[in-house]
């Protein structure tokens, strides 16, 4: 076990030494990987911030339950009891028909016209806030409330929610496609880098094979090199995105003061940052494994 750990420690130290021996080439490779990761990362960060701002600044959609004109006090109490026990209802508010008519007179500017009506045409109603504000959950509640007795109509304005959800889904798709393309670019960069490393060490590899070294043993240092290269590129991508957010937040501060709003973009959380670094290291490892597995079988010692 100690020997196994020692071999892996030597491979890791050797990977760092290889990067240090060719600083300019290493910096260029890390820079290319960092830029490739920064592009989808920046889109993802902006998307998460926009989603958070929309959630904080957009009023939650409500369902309006209008009772029939024939509904009695017992019917109103029965519906209120159902709403109180319903697992999907966060809170509700009852508006009596007389109160609704008084509010309409006060806000519409048509008090004379409304006063000339022979009877109150407005029904009793409930305004319901749902615990889950997704379009699917709201429409499910609407369909359920419609089937309740003495409910004449259920109104839900979900058009804005649908538009927001469609926009965010499009943004997530763009991030996914862009991330997949640039992840392929990261693997390709690592593949070519490892290929050049193998070609420059061809003589050493042939000697190692002559004395009995296996392909997995020879491949291990290159895997560590690819993982370290990917990890460094991930950290660079994180730093590029952080710098871009700082510049953008500086511009947004002035705009926020003009509109009296709180406009500030937040960077990745600690778990997301860790996921980014592990993902970048895994892509580097994959590119190194593909390159080493392919190129080490192209030549054998004579």
C-alpha cells in the first residue's frame, strides 16, 4: 500500500515538475483551457443570477377562486376549510362580494355607474398563494379548484411564468451545448499536449518497455499531467469569470443607483467551484487517457 501511494505521489510531483520545466507552453495550454471553460461558465453564472433576480423581484402568481352567485355562507366555509387543509396552499385571503364592490367603486372611477346597478354582480372570492410557483404546479391546482362545488371560475395568469420558464430553459440549453463543445476542445488540447509529450519521450518509453514496464505503468504519469493541466485550466477559468464579474458589477453599481435597485452578480458558490475544478481535472484526465492509450500502442521496442 505504501509503495502504491508512493508511486502516485511521485507521478503527481512529476506532473508539477513537467509544467514547471516548460513554463511558457504550460501557461499557453492552461490559458487556452481557462478561456474555453470561462465562456460556458460565464453564461451559467449570468443565468443563475438572472433566475435569482427574477425569483426575488417578480411577484408570485396567485389563483383567484370566484364562487357562484348562489353560494351561501356554509359553502364559503366549506371551501375555506378545504383551502386551510390543502398541502399545496401557502396562504389564502377571502374577499366578500360587498367588499369587492366597494373596492371597485373606489378604484375604477365609475362610482355613479356602479351605484345605479340594481344588485351586486360580483361574487365572493378567494385569493390563493401556492407553495410551489412552477407553471405545472399552478395549473394542476387550477384544474383541481375548478372541480370543487360552488366554484364558478378559477383565474390564473401564468403567461409571464411560461415566458420566463421558456427563456430560462433556452438559456440552460445554450449553456449545455456551449459547455459540451468547449469540453471537447479541452479534451482535444490535452490529447495533443500528451501526444507531444509521448513523442518527445519515445526513447525513454521504449527503454522502459524493454525492462518490463507495462502500458498502464507508463501511462500513469501522463494521466496525472493531464489532470493537473485540466485543474489549472479550471482555476484559470474561474479567475477569468471572477474578474469579468468584478468589472461588470462596477458598471452595474452606477445603473443600480439610478434605478434604486440592487443589481449585483454573484460568483459561483463553494460547491459549484469545487464541481468546476473536479470537472476540469476529469476532462484533462480523459484527454490524457485517450492520447496515452492510443499513442503508446503505436510503437514497441525492437
